[in-house]
């Protein structure tokens, strides 16, 4: 086990409860987990076990009741709203399960948003966005609006948007769920390139057993708790398992 001081992400004793009417749902129970530079860490487990909640807390989009979350040495729980927004814009690329594309913008304009937030010129941002779209196989669709694309294509746009500003931490919620084998392999190769760049890491929430071989470590979560974290052996290059392909339009 690597020392905690080497971690990019350090989650310690985190608790989170959602109140639903008279009932309180305890979605994270004393959760501790670390992510290290150079790795792909996958969070797996049944639906509703707290994986996406944990991912949102690491991304700084969800406050927790207790415990600490430290990302690149910065304690997210003690940062002001504006400081946290700036920190996330620079350091974190988040791939949402629901894509969250802006329907009135072209897909290149959607992808360019993280660069514009950082103050880059529109010309530079669109150029970089087109390069990111090329990397996910959508170079010829850059002028189109999201509603002209299939679900799988929209997912690839969301992935390009998360990677365009080259954030050191990439956080993904079911990034391959809408992708066929060919495009899933393209995307996982991009994630591998991120994780193998010094000082960067990828955290993925997934139910997609086609991609498990890409993980360096797999954390099993159930009923709001991390049950175990297993190290993967990579004696051979990871492969996207085509036998379990999910059809997409």
C-alpha cells in the first residue's frame, strides 16, 4: 500500500445523509479511500450503494457532514464556494452520467466551456475543442447541436469536454454505458493516456464489466461502505471485452 502522503485524493471517514421526508438515508458511512497518481481507480457495486455520491463529493460538487476530502493537498471541505469553483475548473474533469450538454450550443462550443472558464480566447478554445472531438471520433460533427447526436455520441462529447483542459484528475460516472465496443476502446485508451501521465489519475464509477481490466485498483462499495480495495495485475495490456458489447445507435 502506498503512503497516504502520495495520494492525489485522500478521503477520510466521510459521512453523508440525505433526508427524504421523515426518513434519513445514510448513503456514506465512514468512507475512507485514496487515489494515487498514475492509476485508474474504479468504484463498483450495486446501484444505490453510494458510488455516485462519493464521486460527487470528491469532485467538490457535494458537501459532506463529516470527515475530510483532500485533493492535490487542498481540503475541499474548508474551501469557500468561489475558491472551490476555481480549483475544480483547473484541476478536475467530471464526466456526468447524464452528459449535461448545453442544447443551444454546438458540440465544439460545449467542449470549449472549461477553457473559456479559465479565460482562454474563444478562437483557442474552439481549436482545442475540435482536437478533443477528433480524439473521440467526432471531428466532422463539431458544428452540430447535441440533439442531432445519438446517446453514445453525446457521451463522447461529454468525455471530450472533461479532457479538453487536460485536468490532472478525471472523474467519470458510467463513461462507457452508452458506448459500443469500438468507441469504448477509444475512450478507455484516452483514460489510460491520462493516468500514465505524471501527476494525473482517473476515477471511474462503473457497472460495465467490459472495462474492469483497465483498472489498476477496484474499490467495492456496498450500503454506503467501502468493503474492499483490490489491486489488479497487468501482465498483459488491458483490453475492452467485446463479448459483452452493449448495442448503441
